[in-house]
C-alpha cells in the first residue's frame, strides 16, 4: 500500500507535538514498569483518546496503548468508527492493534519507532497492505523515532540488568 498524500491540515509540527504527548504517556507506562508505549487519538486538533501500555498491571493482554486510546476515543466521539482521526503512537503497532485501526476506520497512523520483531505496519508484517483489509489508512513513520526507540531500548536494557542482578543474588 502506498501512503495517501499527507492531509494539508496536518503539519509536521502537529505530528511532533502530538508525538510529544504520546511520549509523555509512554513514560507513564515506563514508570509503571510496563513496556513504554503511549498513544493519542486526535480529531480536529484535539485529543479524543489516549492511553499507555497496561497489560501487565491490568492483567489484560489487549491493554496496549493503541487499544486503550481507541476505546477512549470511541467513548468520547460516541461511535466505534473514528473517521477524521489520527492515531499517534510511539511504537509501530502489532497485528492486533493494526486490525483495530482498520475496524475503527482511523484515517491516519503516525508512529515513532519501528518494531522489527512484531511490527505489523512495515517491519515483521504489512497488515494494512493486505487485500482483505476493507479500509486504507495513511501511514507516517519515524516521527521522533530516535527518541521513541531510545525510550524502549532503555527500558529493555534496564530489565535485562535487573534480571542479571537477580540471578547474581541467588
């Protein structure tokens, strides 16, 4: 799938601004010892939904930042369909989240860092390009990508160090 032309109403500075908010949310996840991913749904220049990863603390395998942001946006808008909305997320979505984007009819996805192991947009899979998808989404990647990648990398480096330290105490 080739990306649709960028909406002239959305500027690079808007993308940077909303990704900054997604990064704030990702830091909340990090503080809760969750994989630091944050997501924001924006419609007509205002936030209608946001979330950060909570599968561990919520004992909920689908509590990804994107899913929580989409759920909140649907409640705010009063419809499970979200046309005219953009989702900003710090990490390339997984297959589950990519499917939710299609079902919610999000117009645009903006992500920060790619996810080589499980990314379903451009990395491990290209779910949005499947012929069976009945909705097309404009995609922009790499917005504040290094900052997003550094946050994720730092989290996993810290987790590995904690595991090594715990093994050393046994």
